[in-house]
C-alpha cells in the first residue's frame, strides 16, 4: 500500500490527509507546531494517525510521497533530506487535482488575487454554477474533492502553492501582476519568483485560457521568452488589437469570441483602478465559461469586497480609518496610497521580507503626513524613511499604533493600516492584525 506522509496539520494538510485516506493510502500526518482542535477532530474522525510538536523522521523518511504545507520552505532540513533520497514532495493542490475532473479557474499575482478570486466565485455562484472555492481562501481543495462533487473550482494560488504543482493544470489561468514579494523564499532572485508565478500556465493546451494584465512590464517581458500554448486573453486600460477587456468612454468592455459585454465603470461595486483590473479579469473568466451577461453585470454591481483589503472601518471626528492589513508587500501599499485622495497617516511595519520601499517613496512624500512603525525591528523603515516624513512614531502594539495615528491625523484626513510586511512578529496573521486594528478604532 502506498504510504503518504502529510507535513503540516493546518487547513491544507488536514484536507490532504482526509483525501489520501479516502483513496485507500496508508496516511500519516506530522506537524512541528500544535494542531488546532478542529483539525485533530477531523483527522480522528477518519482514523488518521497524526503527531504534533515534532517530526519523527523514522515515520516520515519511509514515505512514497510527501504532501507539504505551502508554509514549509524547501530549505527546511527535513525537506532537504527528502529531496536527497528522491522522495517526491508535492502540494495539496497537486494531490487533489488528481482526483477530480472539475474545471479549475486559478488566480495568482502579487496583488489583487484574493479580491479577484472572491469576485469570480461570486459571479459563478450567483449564475447557478456548481462551484467550490479553495486554495488560499475557503476550505482546502483536497477536503472538498474528498467530500463534495463540484463541477468548477475557483482557486487562489500563492507562489508557494504553485511551487509544489507538477502535473496540475488550470483550465483558466489568471495572472494579475508580478512585483517583488517573498524574495526571502526565492534566494532574493526576482526571476525565481517570476518563474514561480508563471507555473500557473504549465501543462495548459490550446483548449485552455490564459488571462493576464497586458500593461505589466514583467509579464510582457516573460511572454516574449515563453511559448505559452493556451488561448490568450489580455486585459488593459486601453484597447489594442489583442486586448479582450479594456475601458473606453468610461465603459468596461469585454470581448470574447462569442460575446461582447459592456458596463459603465461607475456601476462597478469595486472602485479604484486596481479594482477595475480585478473586475476585468473576473468578467473575462465568467465570459469564457458562458455565464450570461446580465448575471455578470449584476454580480459586478453587488459584490461586497474582501475583509482586510482597503476595508473602510469607521470615521471618528471626521478622520477616516481604512484597514488594509492584507497589504503584506510594498506594491499592495502602493495601490492603497494611490486610491486615497486625502492626506494620510500610514501605519506600517512587521516582518520585512527584503522589501524595497522605493516603490512608494514618491507617494509617501506627496501624501503621507506621518508614519507609525509597528514592528519588533523597525530599523529598515528608519533607514529608508527617516528625514523624508516629518512625523514618525515607533510602537509595539496595535492599540498604541491606533492611538498615535488618531493624535497625528487632522479632520478630513485618513488613517491607513497598510503594513507592507508580514504580520508574524506581533500578530498571528494578517487577519488577526486587521481585527485588532478594527477593534482599537471602534474603542476610540
């Protein structure tokens, strides 16, 4: 009997273990950290053997195949040992893809992928399609393949998930943009990260679709070097002979082989240029799977947005508070600053992933009246911004950050939490960081 070992007992790991068990494999799950009660109960209900707070190598190195959580880097000693003895190491998505014939609509990019994923799912679900939501959002794909029977899946894929995917194929691949991120996991080489993102097109054939942002210089340069087999659906602000979605006279226009869709940009639920791109990408995907125009229009009008992404929290004494905790890289913060029209007090900081803050330097100089550094190590921020902005305060908690921002901001101005960094130094994750921000604002 084939032995499958799952490393990591979170959402993706627990789901992968359940699917492996249902497929009749000998399954063992191991997590270096503590496994949360809900996942222990799930594993126990399927009689899956598991361990926590350790990796017993004698129970792991004898695996025929390893399913690895995307959070475990390839340079982890145990993964190096597995590679050295030639054990295949794959992702949960790769594994789950083997056991379903559902159509896969896969979204990646440095920014906007959660919003676009939720928007595609919203359109397809409202149109009555039998659709699941997985990847970085929703339940694990493997668990849904094991327990549900969806005809379509909308998957948000990070570069870490794509790295562990070999035979998996996207029927519709969406690549929104590529800017430097997670370079600490890619030997600080941008090309390695770019290659990772382009894995979304691997194994695609002429029957598949590739939707991408035509104005992205990195994507453009890569397309010139690559021989991509799938049908191309570029989107851009301005029409050219190849674009399938664009803006003309304040109308969003989507042109596919079979249909022409138009809608005033003022009617889109998501406002701001970056969100217009997300709406284009989602509208193209929906058109390709033949969702009716009226249904697409309705869904683009009534979509509610994503928590922790440019989320309006409250106005206190005419100061607006915006939660953009999901901005874990510099480019996300750039989008946020660009979309705000008033002077800004910016809260940033956390675990720096080798960030280059030059991308937001001009916007900070032009719009930001004060910076609040919220992290255990704020040295990189001080090195870059000190002397460029008049008011700078260091804090070690969200409560102090919100109070300092409230004091610094004037009437008619905006306090923006858009950290540019991962959250793991002071918070459990970006959701925890965003929730603490919202609670502190509501307590003002």
